[in-house]
């Protein structure tokens, strides 16, 4: 995990900006741009998004004090899904070679599974019923002996 000199990470803004960057890349598919000029730039942008999202993701997982962790994990989940979808679309249209990104796609799929497991654990903890044991029930229903 890369060390960040800024100890305050604004996950929401960072994830939003990465999604915005993907949306800008998506627009390239609908324009008649010269791929000889822009192919390297698209590839570099995708690699930047991958590396930056991984740094944010690792920090997010280790952040024990973040109140909105589940919300940020949902945003990260959306980002990683959007990222994979965009790589697949770009490769279908021969903007990039999917084999250049096969390892990145696999890592993102593993991260998606990890996020889903963490979110399941968070929701189980939130929805955990306050179960009362038999012993506690006996104490509660015990008649006063006064």
C-alpha cells in the first residue's frame, strides 16, 4: 500500500473524480477521434484509475474510524464495476487490447468480491438481533419475592 502524506482522505470526492474520469473516457467511444493519437492516453488513464482506486480501496479497508465506511465501499464497488465495464467496451471497439488489462480486470473482480463480503459483514453486524438468553429471560420473568 502506498504511503500518503495527506492523512485526511476524502473518499467521496476522490471516488467521484475517478468515476468522472471514466465517464470522460467513455465519451471517447462516441467520438470519431484518431486512435493513433489517443490510444496511449486512454491506456495511461485507465492504469492511473486502477492504481489510484487500489490505494483508496486499501486505505478504506484499513480505516477503522470511518463512520460512512459502508457508503464509501458501495461507491468503490460502483467504481470498480464501471471500470471493468469500460475496459470491456473499449476492447470490443479496439481502442485497447483486453489482454493488456486481464490481470487488472481479475484484481478488480477479486476486490469486488472482497467489498461484497465486507458489506455483508457490516450489514450482519447492523442487523444483528439483540438475542436474550434463557438465563436472562428467567431473571426478567422472576417474580419479586417481597
